[in-house]
C-alpha cells in the first residue's frame, strides 16, 4: 500500500468532501469538473474520482484497458487478481491523486 492508495481507499485525502469536513475546502463539490475557479455539482470523493470525474477519463480508460471494467466497490478484488492489475491501479491512483494535490496547492 502506498500513500496515494491509502488516500483513495480511505477517502481521506485530496477529496473536497473530506477537506470540507476539516475546514480545508469551501465546498464538497469537485474543483476539477466544475467551472474555472469554482466547484462542480458532483461531490468530490473517492468514488467520484475513480468512476465519474471527466478530468481523469483518459487515465480511467487506460486502467480499464488493463484490468477490465470495474466499479469502485469491486476495485480491491480486481487488484488482487494479479500483480499487473495491482500496479495498474497504483499507477492510476498515483497519477490522479498527484493532479488533485497540485490543484489543492493552487
């Protein structure tokens, strides 16, 4: 388990839903798929980031190409099928969380 995988699995990290709860974000809305310098209507949490946020569509499509279709609730069993799947998920999460961290820093 890496730092970024832990964030994604726990939901405690660069997700506005979590950050709002600790007074580090003004909204739970997604700051990636909302208007420029604003927040979208979709709640930014791990599920949204994994499955729906359009900003990470390319990374998600690559992941699906490696591990096949998945739903966020069934991601761990997919990861445990093979070391290639585990590494593909780890790379996806590392890339996505890194982008989210950059946005949070401004």
